[in-house]
């Protein structure tokens, strides 16, 4: 009898352990699936309700070339509620994204989304882009329009890079633009990491208005009393030299960046807990967590001074340049996901580029500090001349690394995003080039750089240049 009771107890214990193991495994699988479901819910929501695209086109194109497991994630769109629910097999990883006018789509991580104060938009002061084309506008005699058009048209006809838009501005005028089927000049395009340069621009506007000193320590609440982290400045963060650990690996569903974007309700808060591995300024490491912590802290600093972050973004930067299509998408806590989620038309992306060409002045009004363009393009010491302050540089590396766009001068610089989103700023020809697309599964720049070079080569020096 005693032996039987012992055996029975052993079976029960073993069963309990087995059940516990199964539960643990199920929870772990659920969290893994949630990353994919979060990506799909957020993407479908934004592409439908922000970009205004067709549902069949979005479902058919946005997830092509991704792991087959993504096909197992199903989505349910509620057009009336403007929500998208996604879940994996057996209901695992269920999550939903919510659209709000003016703020785009937000993943409801932790099941809820913090309310935000609606933004009051001013009359758009930026005006329409003037055209400089042989047919519809006054042509510029230093532009070879045939060569520009041939290069862009050929890239769309072949379209091996899955291009969606290409726009060229010279001397403040549109000289050419082209869009793939299903897209147009009114389509807002996702930034991915071009958003980092937008975040830097908002920091610049905050500096101009006296809210931020970039040489001062960044006041992250979680860092109070931490000797190592409390020495990190805004400048360290903008230059990606904070010394904080962060795994920027999109191929690993459990990496820091994927968990931050698709699992955590507070992206900046997640990044605030990163370990300090190096002293500030010692090592350069590209980190989306860094940018989200900047955006979260900037919102916090403004709130402490009675200023709404989103209203400030429009009043101080977006409305004055007429960038009415721009949407800054927040996380569930209400902070802008400054690493990744800005939507804007190609023309409005060009407006931001033009603002930098003109050193932060638009229609005679200074929106960014004097010399801000020079600041963001000054090389970060530990980055081998490839990175400034949330902008990519076109400098050859000290170790023999070739510049990213060999056909463009070293003075060129750009906003860059995942899968080939670019705003290229070329001061020597007063030129901005915007390219959006989905070059998936390999580095985009090596394939897109020849087009930038061809277009650059077809534009001569303007009459008002040295």
C-alpha cells in the first residue's frame, strides 16, 4: 500500500512537472508568435488606414519573402472600428492594432492604448512644390531631363529592387517623380529608420526653443542615481555612442528590437533598462532602442514644461514646412516610436530634406538651430565616418571602407530606413532624392546607389552655385 501511494505520488509529481513544462512551452510559443502577429497587425493597420491602400494589395505584397510561418498568422480587419486583430495557429499570440486619426496605428500591447490629446493643425504654410519640368513647369537649363527620366524609368521597368517611389528635387523644384502601380504622390510611405532623422529634427527644434541642451545628461527617470548611465548626454544618444547594450537583430524574434516594437507597451521604457557595457563615446552601436528612449524622454521633458509633444512637433516643425501628410505613430504608452514609425508622402519626405539643405530655414523662418545641418553631419568619432547624429554620412571610411553611394560626393548625407527607404541630401547641387520601396532579404543601398549616381550625374551645377 505504501509503495502504491509512493508510486501514485511520483506519477502526480511527474504529471505536474510535465504540465508545468507544457504550460511554460505554450507561453514561450505564444510570446514568439505574438511578435509575428504584432508585426502583421501593425503593418496591415497602418497600410490600410494611414497609407490608404487596398486590403488585397497589402495582404498580397507586404509579407512576400518573409518566413513561411507568417502565412500562419491570420488577420481580421474591422473597417468600422478601424482595428486589425492578428493571431497565430490555435489562437496563439493574439494581438490587435488600433487606428486613431492624427496618430496612425498603435499596437495594443498589454491590451490597452493610452489616450492622446488631439492635435490642432495650423493652416499649412509650406505651399505646393513648384515644378521644373519641360512640360508642366519652367525647365532648368542645367538639368538633363532626358537622362534623369531614362534612369528612373528604367529602374521602375526592371524593378528588381521593388521600388515604390522616386522623387528628385533640384533648387527647391520637382524635376521628376515616378510611382509604382498602386502608389502615387498622395500615398504616405513608411519610414522605418528614416524616422530616426525625424526624431533628431524634433530634438533640434526643441534645442531652438530652449527645451533641450544636447551636451547635458539626458534625464531618463530610471537612471537617477546610476553613476554610469546618468553621465550619458543627449549628444551621446543622438550619435549612438551611449554604451548601452541593445540587440538590433530583426531575424531573431526574441531580439531586443523585435520585443521592443511588437511586444512592449513602452518602447523607450524597455530600452531604458539596457545595461551600460561601455563608457559614453567609447563605442558606436546602431540601436533603435536609443532613439525610442530619446523620443520618450523628449516627450517627458516637454510635459514637465506644460507642452504637448505632438502639438509641438506640428507647430514647430511639420506645419511650417507644409508637411501635412506626416503621421508620427506612438506606442501603447503614448510615446512616439521615433526609431521606426513615421508615415509621409514622398513630397513631404523631400520637404524635410530641403529643410536641411537650407540649414533649418523655411520661408525665411528658422525652425532648426543655426548650424544644425552641420551638427548632424559631423562624423561620430567611433563610427568610422559613416554616421553623424541620427543621419548616415557618405564619407569613405578611415579603414578603407568605400562610401555608401560611390557616385555621390562625400558631402552627401541621408536618412536611411529598412528595406531601402532613403532621403538623400546633396548640398553641392542643392538636390534632394527620395526613394521608397521594399528591397527585402538583402542590403538595399548597393542596388539603389547606381540610380542615385545616375540621377546626380544628369544634373549640372546651378547658376547660383560657386
